[in-house]
């Protein structure tokens, strides 16, 4: 029964991709779209197989993951600290609310030039760019998680004479963790997106984004589609890893 349930789940998940491939085959077969723009699925699969078995792709994936992780960690550290302060102290919230709302409203791609001017072309500017949208997402979710922590449990902790530090880590932070975990899952996808964009337009020599850009510039469209699919697979793997992490760090369930 478990095998049949797993097979049924797999078929449900593959229905949309299979439908896309069928529509793709029909569109290519009719000849209404040039193969320069949309090659056949078989050509893309061949390019994907060649890409996976060839040299250089692992280095590209490694550099993309490195930039993603560094930007993610920077954004999470700043976001959790700032969000905790905003959620814990009204004075900090009132002082920083406008600035946070203003900064998070700026598209990260709009400030490419600033990062390049101040940090130069290289890893520093890319990591800062990747961390920028991640930071504000984590800040907002952490702030609301801290503010909405259980009043009942905080009062119980006070009755049991726990110190302020213990009350924060054992009650407030645990209550805020589901909100923080959700922001981490969303942030890692955003960080991957920004890493690929940065690699395409900020002078990177290695990375998935650079491979997409180079394939596009020489009209190697089959490889371009193949790398895009590879980027999607990488994003899916990262997302699933954070789904598992989210379940582990929020195992205690709902609030009292």
C-alpha cells in the first residue's frame, strides 16, 4: 500500500511537467515557433545530459551555492537580530519601522550600481546583493513571531521566576520559531534567485547564472534551457532540505 501511495503521489507531481512537455512537443511540431527560440525537448535533454556529464558544471553549481549560502547567512543573522529587537522593544520598533519598510520596498536589482560602486565587482558585492532581500523578509517574520509569542507561557515563565534570558530563549524564541523557519524557507529561494541574477550581470566568471548568460549570448539555446532546468532542480533540492529542517526545528506543534 505504501508503494502504491508513493507511486500515486509521484504521478500527481509529474502531471503538470508531463503536460508542459506534451504542449512543448506540439508547439515545436507545428513549426510556428523557431527552433532558435524553442528547441525540441529531446535537444534540451541531450544538452542537459551533456552538461551533467561534462566538465565545469560542478564548479558552477559550487560557486552558485557558495554565494547563495553566504548571502543567506548574512541576511538571516542581520534579520533575526533586527527582528528580535523590533519585536521585543517598542522604542526600537518605532525608531526603525519606517526605515525597514522603506528599504524592503526597494527592488534588490535596482541597487546593483550601489553595491558595485561601494564593494567592487566580486564576491563581496554579490553576497551583499543576495543578502539584501533576505534580510528584510527574515526581519519582518521574526518581528511578528516575537510580538505574537504566547502571553500565557510568558506569564507562566515569570511565575516560575525564570530569568529574562531564559524566558526569551525558552518561551519567546520557541514561539517565534515557526514564523522564522517559514521566512528561512522563503529566503533561501530568493537568495538563489539573486545569486543567479548577480552571476549574470555582475562580472562573475563561474556560476549557473554565468552559464545561462554565456549560452544565451552565443545562441546555444538548448544549453540555456538545460541550465535553467538545472537551476530549477537545485532550487527544488534546497527547498526540500528546508522543509525537512522546518519540521525538525518546529516539531513541538501549535501554541497554547
